């Protein structure tokens, strides 16, 4: 799609989507600029939804849920609509990818290869899942049949981050509506663009008006109003750990069901017996994919000392050759960071590292490219896992190297973190691989592979990386209430309160 045509598809001012149409923002709604991080130019304005606007979206979602138009629709009908959404996302993938990269700075090749296929897959997966999942029947008691049904909960508040807007938001959205819920989605205020198109796709695909509503604005304003609304039954949140804690507290007061998928500081352990070339390329993907702005980034690269020099030689050659450039260029491997605030934050890690005696092996400063929030792909060598670059989530193209002598030491360094989202292990020793699978305190362990997401399996974190999981049965638990129904198999004598004889 040509940039000129794309421009015609972006409204000058984005409002909220309620009951199947765009709503004119209230007089006095605050306008926020949506910035292109590659040019620092304003793309359009976003009218922030205040609590009155959020309450209206929730009321619509609740009324739609209660009407039964979607919550009681046949599974085959919901499946058909979800598959139609999948088809439309595939058909319009190029436009959606262009909209996504405009405000995120993600390189177009990664949006095309990873983000859009994943968004389409989210709808396909839940379409198939609901048509294949059966409920349980207990017939062990000869007098009773007891069956368990899963019913939609009600209204889900879905809060998504900016780093992979479509892929992450559609995982929640597809799960919520597949099981019959209505929802109100709040993306990051920095990345609203692809959702403008997505709402229209949902309507064309046949999602009844009012089932999916979209509100826009900053977390502490719009997001908080959504979490605080008493008619929201579930909060599904992906974002930072500090925000997750605040949301958990507020949602807890309302006794809402909450799942939080939060930050990480994941270890990528490379043992001396690993396939070094594969491990090098995967370390590049894990550290610098999505401009390094990914929760599952392998940011602590733990190298066995005997191969550290050889590994670093290959790794640094590859890192120094990464092509930094405009997200729209198909050959770009590293685009700009999301915002000037993020650029400053990451720069502070570079500066602190220097002051802390950490050796900078590559990068460590903003890239020589202006305008735009570009930062050089950075690799630093730390001395101890307690240094700041090893403890805090940096969320940029920034990998910290540590060395270890034996495998137990590597596992102990990997586990020495407040986070526990994922871990990568590279070894050809089956015993070591199994030990890692047993002992790593993370929600996912990838052995001899870069990122792989199996949607049937749970995804989520140990420790401060989150509470709860999504994927397959875990999404079903989140988005449904289970109900137990017992029926006598025949008329047997009823128990009496007292013996009447
Ligand atoms: P934030 O926590 O800043 O924001 C996430 C979302 O929550 C945004 O939509 C934000 O709105 C909103 N928000 C912020 N404050 C509140 C509040 N008080 N109440 C309600 N909503 C609020 O995270 P980022 O957007 O910066 O995303 C990066 C973080 O997300 C990283 O820590 C990363 O590790 C994590 N992440 C985790 C994943 C996982 O699966 N575990 C996957 C991807 C990212 P707004 O931005 O508009 O202010």
C-alpha cells in the first residue's frame, strides 16, 4: 500500500468505537498527539476517553451481553464470525502492518512475518478451539448425572501495550469474544492506528454491534476508569510490572477476575556443547527482534566461559551489522524506539553501565540517525548479576552478557531475578536440558529454539512477570464461569429432615 493511500485511511482525530460506530468525542475531550517515532512528526490526534465515555462503552457492552445476541449465539455462529475476521485480517494484512509500524517503529518485515500472521492466527485458533472443546460429565454416582458447563462471564476490560499492538490485543479480544463475552478494549495511547481498521473489520465480519467497544487514552485516565468500573467483570492486562500491580490492587477491590502478563528479564543460557551458530542467530532474534522491545526478550545472555570469546566474536559481528533504518524499508532490522521518553530511559542504562564499570561491547548510545528515536543495538559485559543492567527490564535493543563456569551456576544466575517470564537454553546434553526444564523458575522454557508460541499451551510468568496464563484451556478458565448441574437419574426416595416414624 502506498503511503499516500494509507494517509487517506487515517482519521485526523481518533475517537472511541461504541455500539458499532465511531463516537464524536465529548466537547472538551483532551487531544493527544499520535507520534511517528521514525520522523517525530504528529500522525494524527487521539481524543482521550474520560470516565464518562468509558462508562458509556461498558454500559453498551453489558447491555449487549445481557441481550444474548452474542453471549447465547450458537458456537457455530461465533466460529463462523471469528474465521471471517481471520480471513479479513489476512486479506488486509498489508494495510494493517503499515498502520502498525507507523506509530510503533517496528520494522515492516517483522510486522509482516510475525505480527499480522499471529493476529490472524489468534482468531483462527479460538474459532477452532470453541468448536472442539467439550464440557465434562461425571457419572460415577449411580443416582446422579453431574455436568459442568462453561458460560461467558460478562464484560471483559482488555488493556494492551504498545510493543506488539495487534498481536497482543487480538489474543485477548479473540479469546474474550470466542467464549461469548462482550468487551471494551483499551490499546496504548501511543499505538491506536491499527485498531481503527480492526474495528471496521469486526463489523464487516458480523460481530454484532456492542460486543466489541474501543476506548482510547492514557492508562491513568482511560485505563484506570475501565478497571474501576463496577460492571467490568474481567481485566486482562498486558504491560509493565508496576502498572500490573496498580491494576491488580484496584481490580481486587472490585473482586474482578484479573490476569496480568508483565515484564521480564529473561536469561538466554548458551552452554559449551551448544550449536553455536544457531545459538548466535537466535540470541540476535531474542535480543533485538521488535527493536528489543519484547517482554520475552533474551536480555541476559549467559555464556559458558570456555566458549564466550568465540561466541562473542560471532555475535558482535552480527550485532554490529544489524541494519538500522526506517521501519518502512523491508531491509531494516532495527527501527526507532517507541518514544523520546523511551530513548532517554535506555540511554540512562548506557550511561549507568559506563559509570558502573560495565564494559560496552557494542552501541550504548543513540544512533546517528535524525529525526527519530533510534538507538544503536547494544551489548554490554557485566561482572555481576546484581548490576542494574542485569536486574531491571530495559525494553530496548540492549543485551547484557554474563559468563558462567558450570551449569548449576548458570541456572542459579537465571533464577536470580524478580522476573520469571521465559528462559532460553542452548545445549546438546539431554541431561542438562532436562535439568533446566525442571529448575528454571519461568513460565516458558525454550530449549535450542528462539521464541515459539504454542497457543494451546499456557503463556504467562512466574514471580513478578504476572499472575495467570492465557492460551487454550487457560483462556477458557479466564473468560468463562463454570457451572455445575446435577440431575437425578431416577426418582429415588428423597431424604427427609427428620425421621417421621
Ligand atoms: P504499561 O504498563 O505502561 O502500559 C500497558 C497498558 O496499560 C497501556 O495501554 C497503558 O496505557 C495502560 N495503563 C497504564 N497505566 C494504567 C493504569 N493505572 N490503569 C489502567 N491501565 C493503565 O506498559 P507498556 O505499554 O510500556 O508496555 C511495555 C511493558 O509490557 C513491558 O514491561 C513488557 O515487558 C510488558 N509486556 C509483557 C508481555 C507479556 O506477555 N508478559 C508482552 C508484551 C509486553 P497508556 O500506554 O496509553 O498509558
